[in-house]
C-alpha cells in the first residue's frame, strides 16, 4: 500500500553508526553487507553516515527500510516514488523500483521467497560511497549460487554457498573443502573479517569498514 509523500518530516533521533562490512567475491565483485533489520539510505556526506550511502542528488536521510516478520516496509522522509507512484510509506515487493528524489533509482529484489534477505541494486547510473553496485540486506542467510536462485549470482558455481549468522559472527556452509589461511575445513567454516575463505570454485573476503 502506498501513501502520499506530501507531508514528510525527518526523524528527530540520530542513531550511532552500526558496523558496516563489504563482502568481496572473487570474479564477481563487492557488495555492501547490511546486517541490521532497519537500514537507512541517504547521501554519503551525512553524519552519521546512512547504512546505504549514495553519491547522488538525495537527502542526508532520504528513506529507511524496516524488515519484520511481514517483509520490508519503506518509510520516506523526502520525496520518493515506487514504480512511478509517490509514496511516504509502503510495503515492498520483489522487483519494485524505488526512485529517490528525481533520478536516483534502486531496484529491490528478493530472489528467494523463503528467505527474508534482499538485495538493493543501484540501476540509475549513480554510485554508492564504496566500490560496489549493490547492497545485501541480510536476515538469517544469504545464498550464493551459479544461477538466478540466489541473492548473488556467481557464474560457474556448481554448489551453492550459504552465508549464515553464527551468534554475533558470520559463517559459511558449503558442500566441499574450505581453506582459510592454510587451514583446511569441510562443510562449515567461520567468515571472519580480514580473512579470505578459499573454496574450490571461488574465494570470499569479509572487510569491516567505517
């Protein structure tokens, strides 16, 4: 459901920046990894920095996305439209195009119906403040696959790779060998910041930023 964006006000609170991470996938590229259920989107120069900082003609805090048991809800603080219709608050569906201001456009995708995780692609030629084109909004798991049935497409990947939460950290699940700094594991392995996980078909590195 969409509602008008004519009377939007900025929130009064200014939460501290949560930790940010980049997930680098060899041969594919980098992704901004957002681990909190509420994700703010705005201009990269804002302080505190939004969770998804954009180099575009957008406000410091333009919109927020909130994930709950029902899915994702968008709350707009500045002019925003979804699929060409102005919106102040709306429930998001996979394939929705979110336009911030007049030109910055994001594509919201939930490729797996049974997963609450989602992906935001910048599709208007604008850029994030990091050398990536997409943000991954992670719930419990992320699926890396060799086809379209995953949050990230890794060409040539025969076995899916699952990134999942393990207490306060992240870990990998993979039907094969995983090597981290010379240590060979099988099936499961931690995905620690600053370390590269080498799998048979690809390597992954988690980098903490900010």
